[in-house]
């Protein structure tokens, strides 16, 4: 039996034809009828600038306007500030309460945009966050171009 690790080291001509089928490699093919959408650079840059500006203004309503009502937020800081051991909150109400507490804990919070990366229905904002620490957030967008899922990452 040829496994994936072995095949990665083999020239393609030596790999058995049956092994090249996606289902034999454990690869899931995109079968949705909804076309994938590479994010537009203009949209991504505008979103990032407005997101940073909203945070710098400490305007919670404006911050939350970027998100779907039932969006999912994942962050290691959720564990610390919200006391949620999973590190995930769902919905504007729960995340809004967490962000309100975070803004009160860091009244001089200011972000500095460093870069924006685009993907398929997603962007990454890389920025200097609280106390100048590096951070990146991954945003997955819904069809209405609102954030459906967000994942925050910080330098330890």
C-alpha cells in the first residue's frame, strides 16, 4: 500500500493511477454550486481601514457593524477577558459585551494597520494592537460581505 507520505517523495510517473484520485488521498473537492470569490483588493483595503478606524474611535456600534448578527469570534483573549474556556463567542451580543469590557480595560487602545492579505471569501489584517503587540485577524465573509467568522492571533 502506498501512503500519502511516500507519494509526496515519488515522481508522479511512479504513483499508481488509482492513488491520484482525490477520494483516495483524503482530499475533499469543492462541490458547492456557489462560486468561490477571491476578495477584491479595494474591498479588503477599505474594510481594513474602516475596521482599524472603528477600533481607534472605540465605537463599539461601528465595530460591530462589520459583522453578521450570529458571527463567530475566536481569540485566546476571550479566555482571559470573557472567561470562556473555548476561546469562542457567538453573536453580536456576546462578542459586543466582551469587546466592551476589553475597551474599558485598555482605554488608550489604538491599532496600527501593517498589511492586508486577501484570500477566498476572506482577508487577514495584520496590525499592531494593544500595547504595540503584533496581531493578525482572519475574517471569513458571508455573501452579504459581512464577517461570518473571525479568528484573532497574537504574538505570545
